């Protein structure tokens, strides 16, 4: 896997949560990356409203596996290339297929657990 492939997986999985025919201003995935697990939260922003996907939406198992692999790749690659440890990221996708990615350098409460 390379960085471009990992970003492509993030975008594809994010899109899988929402109806492709529904308009949006941006789609957002907040991804927490632990030592052996990930947790994602996704949002659709449209006309000032922020909504989560329907509870009936289940992404395919392979998409979830690919998402975790991409997250671990990005974490490990950034550590190897820049010596920076990330604990998560925010991936924002725009209607023109452009995207932004912001890395999180602090552990979330979910990752801290009982600390």
C-alpha cells in the first residue's frame, strides 16, 4: 500500500456510508487509531446541517478491513518518514473529489481508556 491508495480507501469508505445521489457540502471522517483497533465517526455536512448516516447503513466487512489497514499504514508511514506519532486523523471529502487530511497527535479519551 502507498499513501495515495490509503487516501483512496478513506474516501471510498466514507462515501459508502451515504447515498451517492444525495448532495453534500462535505463528508467528514474522524478516525481514531490505536495499537490494534480503530474507531471512526462519519458526518455529512449540507446547507449548514451536520448529519450522521442512517443506523441501517452497514459498510461491507472488506471495506472495514481495508479502512483499518489504511489507517495503520498512514500511522506507521508517518512515524517512519517523519518520526511523528499520530493517534488519529480527520479526512474531509468535498463534492469535487478534493480532500483535506488533518492528523491528530494527542490520544483521544477513547484511546486513553482507563489512563
